[in-house]
C-alpha cells in the first residue's frame, strides 16, 4: 500500500469527510484509491466533466455529468455501513459557484452520519472561505527513487537498455522532481534516441518542465573550477563539504554559503562551476518570477518553488543578489508586507529543510540584509570575495587571452583594482575592436573607481565577520590594505629604478 493509501485509510476511518488532495497526477491518485477501496471493500465513485460519474469498475453514469447534480446526489444519499468515496477531479474550477460550494459544504456535513466522503483532486488549492475549515489538505508526493527505479525497470526491456551501478544512480538523480508521467516520457525518448536510458535526455525534458513552471531555471554548466581563477579557499571548502555530504552522515548535510563581494568578482560564475565540479544541477531561483498579482499568490509560488527544489535534490541552488530580490523585506517599500512574508518563508526553509540542496546566495550590499539571515545553521559559511590579487589576475589574464586569441607577447595594461569581469571586458573589446590591450583598457572603468566608497565600506564590514574566499580563515581588511600598500611601494621603486637606468 502506498503512502497516500495509508494516509487516506486513516483519514476515512477517522471520518474526515472533506479531503483535498493536491496533485498533478490525478490518474495515479485514483489508482491508489481504487486499490485501497478494493482491499477495504469500500465503494469508490469518480467524477470529471468529460466522463461524468464512474463506479469502481469504470461503469459510466452519463446522467451525472452536472457538477452540481453529482454533489447534490451525494449530500442526499442515505446512510451506509461502509464508506462511499466520491473523487472529484479538477473540481476547483466549479467551486466559484455559490450553489456548488453550498452543496459541497452540505455533503461534507451530512457525510459524518451517512459515511459519504468528498475527495477533490486538483493541482492547486483554491477553496472559497466557507469551505476552508471543512477540508483537510494533503499533498500527493512526487515519486521516490524506488518508484522511479521500478518504472525504469518496467520500461527498459533488455539489459543493454537498463543502466547499472553509478550510471543508474545518475539517471535516478536526473529524474528527481519529475512526475511519473514525465519520467516515463523521458525514459521512452531516451530509448528511441540512444537505444538505452541516458541522463542527457532526461535533463532536456526536465529543463522544459521547469520553464513551464516559470519558478526556477535549470543550468547545466560545461565548465568546472579550472576555468575560474582564484577563490582557492572557497573552492576547497564547498567541494569538500558537498563530497562529504553526499557520502557521509545524512544528518550532517551541507547547507550552503553566502558570498559577499563587490560586483564582477565571480560569485555567479563560481556557483555555476560548482555544479559541474560536484556533478549536480544548478537551479537558479529568480525571486522576481515568484511575484504574483493576486493576494497570497507570491507566497504560494515561493512555497511551490521551494517544494520543487526539495524534490530535485541533490542540487545546487543559486539566489543571485538576494539583497535586491527581497528589497522590501526590511520594510518601507510599500508592498503590503509581501516581500517580508516571502523572505520569512525562505528563512524558515533555509533553517529547516532536510533535502540535499546546497544554497549559494550572493550579495553586493550587506547593509540591506537583516542580521538574522546570515546566522549559524542557515549557511555553512559567509565568505567575502575581494578583488583578485596579482596571482589570481595573472591566471585570469591567461585564461581570457586564450579565449579571445590574444598573444601572450602583447603588453598588459595597468590592472590595479580590476575585477575578473573587467579583465574579460578588456580582452573582449581588444578582440572586438582589433586594438591592443592597452588601448582597449581606456574603455574600462573599474568598479573600484566608480564605487570606491561602497567597496571600502564593504571591506570594512567584512573584516572580522566573514571568511576569506582566497586564503581561508577570517578576512582582514587591514592585511589586504597592507599587501596592496607593499605592492604599490614595489611598483614605485621599480618605476624609479627604471627612470634612473634610462637616464
């Protein structure tokens, strides 16, 4: 007996006569309830607008196609010794009618004595106020790994089509978060395309499914950590935490990191490369897409997105520039508290979720974040990503010179206080305009110049509060300043010696 059947059996015995099952798979729900009723010898009736009323043996009653009439018939039904379950598929579309809502309420109340049960199966929860206290809402969970494996075994005919070992685990990971119907379609398409079950086809359909929801975006990176210069301590920390989380104690799962830095230092690119490095998909949560026009819709979409994330674990979740995404969470934005409620939902989930979802949040301005956001047990660490040092810049220059076909012999411009994004911009402009790097550099104004005060303020806040993404340990703005002063002195001495030698 499935988990849904066990839960429903308990509720029916406890005489919960109004039950709302939230599911995108009504056929699966009906199959589970049919098996339960056969075992218990209960009466099962199902109704939808296309087929009317059906009994458990699929016998149709075409005269009961009216949604009001079928509920009225149940509310007037006599008392039975054994329960009678009426399953109404997608009935949420008819509850806007006052007559239908009144008959549903009457049937639920009358069902206490007649042992008749109203069960609505719908993908969304849309209850009018007069019915909110009469229904118990339960979720029909997406298939477990065991159920997906059983479905996979039923579709794959021969041993050459069925993956084994680590390949099987990869396929099951890729199918996480899909409904049974979607998983079956993905497996079938992979068999037609490749002659065996491969994860690439599953990821393709999974990406389309997420696009339809509009809540999350799936990113499959093709670059790992070697394509990203610097951030040695952050790379080591996250990779080790995720590797241990996947193979170690389930109670010691990695939660995520908060990355704080000036713009253009590689926070977003790091998150995408992390997914490739540890073999996990990267889900991008766009908070703007969660906003809805109806009252309560934004909060509901937030809960739905977090539920999808849980179902698709193991994964990496990226929330970019979170201080802008929840700008109204600290008040004063005139959004009637919507941002605050959405942010509160996210905070609760960050603290309480048990799924293997590793969250990477990025921020450019920590002053706009509430202090409780970065507390312990919401993140494994808060890292400050400073402007790259000399060694990191040399690596970034070499990488982008190769990418844009620029010779290593070409002189390098003065890149003091440049970020990785500015180095890339210089190389791209040099290739685009067919000019030397030193000339292309005239078109690049570093963020450390345009926002010098903000960068300095960010460094001062991070000093003693954040971990150093490059060298590890607690970040210290004074040590960074001292190293920059030493480097500047060396440059002045070098330039002075060059002038004296020239004279």
